[in-house]
C-alpha cells in the first residue's frame, strides 16, 4: 500500500502543478482527492478506498473521453510514431489506475477493514 500511496501523492503533486502552470483551478479537486486518498491509505482508513476507486475510475473515464474527443476532432499527430507514443502513455495510465484499484481492494479485503 505504500507504493500505491506514493503513486497517489505523485499524481496529486502533478495535478497541483497543472493547477498552477496551466491555470486549471478545477484540477485542484483532483489534486486534493489524490493526496487525501494516499494519506488515508497510509493510515489504513477504510474511507480511503472509495476515494481511490473514484480517482482511478474518473481518471480512466476522463482519459477515454479525451481520446474520443481527439479522434472525433482530428488526431493531433501526423506521424505514426507520435500517435503510438500517445497510445502507449494512455495504456500505461489506464493500466496503472486499474492496478492501484485492485491493490487497494485486495489490501482492505485481506485485512478485513470495514467502513
């Protein structure tokens, strides 16, 4: 769970960077949720698993929505190499989100920590 918490903290820090550098104040909610989920997970708080599930699920849905938007409005990369790299990054993010949710679920199930 420490690795999962670290991933959530890194994602939260990245989201904070997006808030500041790209002037995206709505992303602040994502940063707070990610950091809160990581802290709750480190402290073995049962409520944290639901925040982990929400962050992971909405990250996947947001990425899929963005990819669909890009496909319908014209993919931005003319070269296949750039398109392939974008798809590899997207696949990595989706896989990481799924892994984080599975590890969190198994941790709370194994420790029988209930809400």
